[in-house]
């Protein structure tokens, strides 16, 4: 965690966890609803699709796009989400969680009362 001096405004993009959380919410609005975030040591990682991971470090979102590294300022998570969605928009009704293995079925056997 970083320290702030009294009177310094809190800017979430200075904290990779908060910037990535904002990106996650922005991507959700673009249809990427199955994401996973992990944080540690000044870096935050967001798994968006099986072949798309976004890192937040040093004030930038960074991801691999077609074999080339792409980046976008962490102070603009909505802009980063827009760029990612332009190239990786999920198809309507597409469940990215099942994209890796087409044999996975939507309903799973569970012991839960909610079933």
C-alpha cells in the first residue's frame, strides 16, 4: 500500500488494484463478465479471456494483442476497455468461461440446494 500526504487527493489509478477493478467493471459493461483479478507487490493482473490477460503496473494497463504488446494509461479504464472490446468483443450469448473446452456443459451437477 502506498502512503498519501494529508491534502493529497486519492486517485485510484495510482493503486493498481483500484485501477484494475475499474477496468474490470468497464469490461463487464462490454460483455466480459467472467474475469478474475489478482493483486500483489504493486501489480494487478486481470484474466479476461483464456488468451487475454491485462497487467496493471507503472500507471499502465498492458496486454498482448496479436503478438504485440499494447498499453493504455491506467487513469482511463473505460478507454482501455473500449480498446480491448474492439479487438476481443465476445459474441452474443458467448460464455468465455466455456471457450477453452466446448465439451463443458452449462449446467453442472451440484450438491447445493439452489441447484
